[in-house]
C-alpha cells in the first residue's frame, strides 16, 4: 500500500502587488523549511498575465528550487501543454531532469483559464486536442533514439526530428495529470499517470474520481490495485481551530480570484475579486478546507486516505497569507501532522469495492461534488 505523502503547492498569488522577487523568495524559504519538516515534494503551477498567480516560468523556477534543496522532488502542477511548443518543452524538461539529478516530476494539464489560453493564441475549444498532440510528441521525443514525425489534429512534427538529451529518468520523468473530468481519469489510466484532483470537490467527489479511474483501468485490462491518487488541499494548521478559521478570508480571496479569472474579469492584470453566485458560506467552505489545529487536520487527512488519496498537495500560500503564518503551519505539519500519518494509507479492498460499483459518467461526477470545481470547465 502507498503511504500518504505530502508536498507544498505554489503559484505565488499577489493580491497586494508586492515586489515579485521578495514574494518568490518567501516561497523558497517555505519550501526549504518544508524539506526539513518531512515534506517530500513541492509543486509549481503555471499561470500568466494576472495577480491570481505569478508563476509564469515553472521550469526555470523548478531549477532554482532544486539548487536550494537537497532531495526534494519538484513537480509542475501543471505545465499547460496547449500553450507550449512540444519539441522545445521536451528538450527543456529533459535538461531539467538531468540538472536536478532526476528529481523532476512532469505534472501536465490542459489548462482551464481562457484569459491565459487566448493570450497565447489557443482557443479553449481546441485546447484538448493540442494537449493530446503535445503529450504524444513528448513521449516520442523522450523515448525514441531515431528521428520521428507526427501528424496530429492541432500540432504536428512534419520533419524528421530527434530530441537530445534524453531525460535522466528512464524512460521519462514520472507523469502526473491534473483534472476533474472522466476524460482526465481515462487519460491517467491509459498513460499510467497519477491524477491530481481537488479536495474542494468534497468526499463524494473524490470517491467518484477514484471510481472513474478504477473503471478506466479495468476497461484497459490494467491492474487496479496500488493506485496512486493526488489531492489538492488548501491547508492551514494553527494552534487552535479558531485561529485557523480566522484565516478563511485569505482562502476566500483565492477562490474568488479563480472565479474572476474564469469570467475574464481582469483589469490591468489584476483580478476583480468579488462574491459569486452559489458561493458557500463560511461553515460550508471550511468543510472543504484543510484548516484547523493539528488534531483537526490529522482527522481530515485520515478521511482523505479513506477515500483513496495517497499524495497531498498542500496549498499553503494563498490569498496574501503572511509568511510567518505559513512557516508556522509548515512547522505544525512537520512536528505533529505528518508524523501522526506516517502509517496511514487507503484501506485494503477499497479498489475492489469501487470496482463493483456502476461506471461513472461526467454527470455523475458533477452531481457527486459538494460544489463546483475551482473552474466551471471540467478539465
């Protein structure tokens, strides 16, 4: 069984438009401290053209992090494949994997924000085909030692091409994929990727995603046991539940900012943050957040493991939350939460139980959620 593993997630939101270098270095200090505290990986988002998240060069940022850590795995969460030239991306990831000593994890996704996609000339409706074509090209570039060509729906490699160097990790770095749709779970099954979904969907939503993944693997004749499942969790640990709850407005800003970005409500690169229709009240929002005292957060992560979660992406820098509070949360995670979960894993027999249930449709996923996904687009 896979034991539960923890990492920190970063996209460097900047609601107050602080100096970017100072903000970035605070994140680096947090990541360095997290390695001391028992976190095993960090995840770097890719976002462009707004203060929702100032993380526009994730591969460069990943290399910088690698130079300042010892053994921490460094993942992208995610590289937005449709906006990249696939051959250039294959080269850069291969070089990065070599320079980090094989510590890189290639987290990929389709992207979900039209504000960003459109500014790279990518219509949202073509992004899935571009994603699929780019993924195919990446695998060919990393694994084929002779020239290849590729003809896709949106992206092609018409000339004989070989990519050097190859990744240090063979046959390529581990692949994770982010998404909240049946199609993403099918993709994860086909390519043996670890899917990363969001704890904001609630327990029923997480269970439905794992069920979808299991059925997709069954359809392909693949083993359904020992499956890895990642969960994004907005996380803040404080000495008491009350003190953690006081930070809810920072998480609220991040959630509203994502909605504003999705609605194209951005002025001069600043998201127009405001309440939205169907927004959960504080009590319901807190149910989806991994906020609380160490004891409360331990119990929440134990419930996540019961749903099949093996990897937790702790989103701890959100909405302008102060550096000192984030460092305290990392310390409490390392001193109390992670040690208490060192033997926790998904229950034996969970996969077999879910395999006996009905196959999941996209409509089932939507109805199982305790609320809408961070984006209204199922990625």
